[in-house]
């Protein structure tokens, strides 16, 4: 017997078997179909056999709100609660509300994955943990800014260069020799007077010496000369007075008119 004859015989056998079957729910005979052996006569019987009724939830699984307006198999009162619960499953425990590590204020649920509630608290926590490093960076930033505004040459000064310079002067002021933990980076030739912002123009100085020297050179400071910023510039002084003879000639010409 060839393959075509065998297929035809199996088809007839399946049709005979289906003609004898009954629905497992209602007991009605199942209509003969071409494909497969069915257990139910239709979708209604399949639904009644496979659907297990669920009790309606008393409250929303996220916010605890009323579920009276929702269907029996619903877990949440709306799309908003469903989205929040789905996001929580994705991010895990990061969505739990917790206090800020600096100020202790409880953060909202949308920002609870952060360590600090704001950038201000983050900066303050960093400044308190790295006070000396922040001061050194601020001093270097101020020097670089003043050098940039004065349009003088600038060279990079690293922490290694500064530590070598400090060790050379034994952690003391280059002018008075006082030992203090808060040494300033003093420019020998002030930046406002054309001094270079580099390690060759820097010495450690105590706050008193650095602030009293100001924008004067070392000789001006030693001789107690006045700071250049308090000396009136020539272009800001009054107009220069003309010689007496020239002034008399001008006055005579005006009187003749």
C-alpha cells in the first residue's frame, strides 16, 4: 500500500473517531471537523471548563483605594498604580523612600534611588569630607582666573609641585618663617603687575604676610610703600595745567575778542 492510500485510511479513521465523541461539559455530540480531536463543542464550554472565578479585590494593591469600579480580576484601581507597581518590580528596592544622607529629609518616591536629595546637599557633603582638597583647588582656581583676566602666562601647577615647594620651605612662611597649617600660595611678582602664574613665581606664605603684601612687590612691601591700586593713575587725574605764559596768551586773546 502506497503512502497516499495510508493517508486516506488514517483520515477516515479520525473522522469515525470524531463522530463518536461528546462534549466534556454539555454532553452534546461534537461536530466533525477536519483538524484534530476536540474535547468541547464550542468556546462557551471551553470557557466554563477552564475559567476559575476569582474573588474581587477589596482594595488596590498599590494605594489601597476602592476597587468598586473595577472588574473582578483587577489588582489595581487604575493605570497609574499599575505603572508604579510595574516600575517597582523593574528597579527592585531602589524605589523605597529613604532620607537624604546629608540633611536627613525624606526624599520623594521619584528620587528615592539617590543618595542625596539635591545637588546642594551633595556638594556640602563633599566639601565637608574633603576640606583641604577643596581649599587647594579653590586657591588654584582663583589664581588661574586672575591670571587669565590679566592676560599673563600660565603654567600648570600640580599637587606634587606644591608639596615639593612646601617641603623646600619646611612647611613655613617664606617671609617670616612662621609655621602654620594654612599656608597660602603667594606670588612673588603679583599677577596684576605682570607676574607669571607658575611654580617658579610661587612661595608659601602665612595669611598675615600674604594679605599685607597684597599686589606690591617684595621691595615695595618691605619699604612700606603704598599699594599701586590706591595711587591715582595719570589718566584719571585732572587735566594738566598749562604753562603760565601760554595761559596768559590765551586769556589776552579772549579779552581782545
